[in-house]
């Protein structure tokens, strides 16, 4: 029979040392890591899925409002909603709210500045700023607020987030990334601080001006050193190697010459699998135009914008929103609709305050003093619903959840029902 093992004094000392080291290491990781400055309060009861509205309300009143500076319309095109609720973002907090009451269901707060938030895959994708830029990304379940995927990477100090339903795009002035739903990066474009393969980017030192994406094409408008005008580039959103962009085509657009007030006034309006629509500003007696380009960035055709839809110097350089069978583009002075396949012009709504959203098969468009209900096929106004917005008269972007219309008025989100 073997004698039982006995612990010596040296064994006890070794165990104690290991325990102390483990505690110190854990404390250091907590003190220096992301968890220390993070407060996550998931929903006590998950928000239920909201069914789409079957009719447009005959009247609208304000249900609630909340500050949401990080979803302000010049940075994120529309108020953030999922199938479950409305997401507001202010300070360092992202909050999931009941669409009709505005009551808080869940929250996620960090001790870092919040760059922006976008909705995709029924989650809220929140981006925070640290010493690497808008680099810390967290995906939050729209129903519960539970953390899903996270990632960190180099980024610019300010980014614009957008979602095409397949990828989320984070674009700054010098660098752009695309992420899929598990937050894995599928494309890195522009500035690369520490390239694994030097020379993998097609150009260097360019300023990224505008972008739009689908599941098969990513369009970028950029101003590159030594080039007299802006360049339109078509990329694969998920190349074999995320660090090595694959181009379908790239061309300099001679009309988009940098001016004294801005690098360029041009904007990518929309992109499909085969066509890109690009705003070409008025110049030399020519009116504002829309240029159509194929999937190799070659010009196909162009058409003039109606005079009463011409963007102004202060118009937001926003991309079009998908609205059923059309894209709707807010020019700053009204809405121009485009066929969802060919991007040819369909109809327009002069004087609109935003691009509008689809509710019960109609387009609900913010206009002065109310909401216009518009036929998607013809652009014909069916009715106007009065809305009292007080003294606010600026641009308004909207989202729809159930029978609630959510308006982004500057830094406030306002729910109407």
C-alpha cells in the first residue's frame, strides 16, 4: 500500500504564490481592460417582435422623445430601429426602448465617447472611440441588449456607419472597413498603419468622400494625391484576403474638381449589383446632374435633376434609402426616387424634409407641417397627416417600426403614432 502524499512547506508556499499571481493578473486585466469601464444592463423581459403595420395612421401625435446625439442624421442616415424597438445613443450609452412608450428596456454604457450606432441583422452595432480612433465595436441584440460579437481595429477619429443588410461599412476620411454579422472584417481599404503586405492597397494617401454598398459591390468616391478630380472606384465587398482589395473598376470623374469650400460636392447616391448613381454638382452653366456608371465604373448615361431638387451648399451628402421598388434620395430640397434596378429616375417630391420610409406599402415622407403619404409606384401624394414639430424646420430622417414613425430631428429622436 502506497503511503499518502504529504504537502511540504515548500508546496504550500508555491500554491500561495500562484494564487497571488493569479489574483494580480486578473485584477490587472480588469483594471486595464474594456470590462472596467462598461455597464451592461440587459432586458429583464425581452422586447417582443413588432409586426408591420397594415395601414397608415389617419392622425399622428408625439408619443415620446429622447436625446440621441450619436444617431444624428448627418452621421447616421436614419433613426436606429430593429424589429423589436428603437435604439437611442447619447453620451456613452446605447439604450433599447419600447417603440410606443419610449421606456428603457436595456442599456449598454462605456466610459468612452460613442462615435455612432447603426442597425443591422436586428442588432445595434455601436462604435466607441479610443486612442486608435473609432475602433471599439460592440454588437447588441435588439431584443435583449445582450452583447454579441465584438471587434477592435485601427480607425479614423470620426466615422460614418451604414448597413446594406449583408455588411456594415465604417468609413472615415482615410480608411474604410466592411464587417459581416460576426464582426469579422471582410474588407480593409485606404490607410493601413502596419500593412502585413506592403503595397496591397491600390492607392495611398486618398481622402474617402462617399461610399455605398450592396452584397456584391462597394462603391467609393475618393480624392487622391496628384489627381485633378475625384475618383469613383468599384470594389468587391469580401475579397479572398480582407487586406487586399479587389477592384472591378476605377475612373476619375472630371466634373468633380475640388473647390475652395469642400474637397468635392459629389456624392454616391446609390449602388446596385450593376449600376452606380453619382451626383454631379452644377458647374459652368450646367445644372445638377446624376451620372450613371456600370459595375466597372464606366459612364453609361446621365440626366438632369429637376431645378427644385438641386442640393444647396448646406445639403447633407447622404445616400439613398431603399423603399420597396425604388431608392429615395434626399437632396436637401426634396426627394428624388430611382428605379431599384436600373437607377433611372422615377418621380420626385419637391420640398420634402427627408427621404421617407415605407409603412403599409406606402412611402411616408416628412414635409413641412406633417407627413405626406406617397404612392411608391407613381410618387402621387395620397394624403397629408398634420404633425406639430414646434419651431423645428430642419432636415428629418425617418424609420418605421410597426405603426410608429420615428423621426430624427437634429439630436432628438421623436416617436409619432
